[in-house]
């Protein structure tokens, strides 16, 4: 019985989304334009379940490049109206379109010259008629067996809010780096982190020239503690790499004579490299696939910029 109910609920909500998608048209395009032109912030408002949906829509807008905040309509009537300023735009979420608290704000919105977009299931409602653009979020039935509890209607409202946010994201040419800047913590931020933010540079970068004596190479590797060193030409371009593993193999073959060998005869001349704009997650995948513990970061001219170590990436817990 419960399984049948669950499937029925999902079927009703999926059908409601299909119908909402079919209705999407010029009003949606106008809403995107209005929100894109906003010189201030998008204030999202709603009561009850619509308010909960509104909070999520506002959060999604903010995290994808459209400054937004949620304004509780009842609190707005008791002082929070001061959160609004000229240049802001109101996105009102109200399925019936007759939410008293939002209607009570209409005069104040007109005085402040706040443009309004409505997300409603009633295109002839007071809120719809007071809005510059009206988005149709109506449903034929709620998934609730009593056809009372907001279920399909809140699903549609949430989805239309997501559609607005993504359309605005694309219109703003919002990119990975922009998203990462707004999500510095948590897994999202870690997944979008670039290696340029993690690489060892400057004094932390193990670096020697091709003519450095092996004793100097040993010292540099020991001091920088990355188990390797870059070998760099005078013009800054990469000549090669020497790792702890290379040294162990050399010692097995040549013993103590390694200290008198020329670096040019010991180094790997074409090591794995990456560009600084590569995602940290991509660098981790590369190192695990190639079974290496570090990778050299270079620019387009193969000038050495830094080194990323496997332990730095493991510490981010990217998987």
C-alpha cells in the first residue's frame, strides 16, 4: 500500500512538472530579463510552505550569481520592510495569489518603485495582477490524497525557481571559478578548487639548475621535503625532475658513486606537467592514474610555476 502511494505521489508530481515545462514561454523569458536587469537584490517572499520554497529559491539565486535574500512578509510589516531599497526586485511566491501579508506590502512596494515578479497558481489573483511578470505554477491536483497539502504545487514552484536561477547563471556567464568563490567551504568548493591555489611556490618550491652538483640536489630535496625537485633552465623553463624513487634506483645500480654523477644523466627529462587552471580533482585523478606523488605546474611556455603534491590533495578529501 505504501509503495503504491509513493509511486502515485511521484507520478502526480512528475506530471505536474511536465505540464509546467510545456507552459513555459514568453513570461519566463521576461522574468529572466527583469531579474537580470535588477540593480539591487532579488527579495524573495512567501508565507507558509511558499515561504520555505522562497527561502530555497533565494539561496539558489545567491549561490549562482544573483544577489538575493528572503523577506518574510509578516516580519516586513513590522519593520523588516527596511531591508528593501530602490533598485531591488520582489519575487513573490504564493500559490493562491491572495496571501494577505504580501498584499499588505503592495502599497509600500509601489512607493519604493520595487518591480515585482509573481510565482503563482492563480493568474487572476491580486498578487498576479499587481505584478509586472507572472509565472504560472499551477497544478491540476496536489499529490496529497486529500488534494489539500501543498505537494505538487511546491514541487513546481521550486523547479521554476531553479529554472530562473540557472537561466540567470547562464545569462551572466557564471563560471566554475565564480561558483568556487561563493562556495569556499564544503565539498563544492573543494571540487572546484584550482591547483594554483594549492601548489608549492617561491621558497617552498624545490628547484635546482641542470648544472647543480648532486650534493646540492640532495640538500634541496631534503630541505623542501616533497620527495622531489624540479630542474629548471636559466630562462625558467622545465628541464626535468628528480625524485626520491629515482635516487633509490640509482643507488641500487651505482652505490655511492651517485654523488659524483651529473644531474643531466639522472633526471627525467619529460615529466608529467599540468597547467595552473586545472581543477584539484583532475590533478588527483592524474596522479593516482600515473602512480606519482607530485606533478609540476607550468604555463603555456613550460615555465615552472609550482608543484602540487599528492598529500595536499588527499588532505582536501576530494573523493
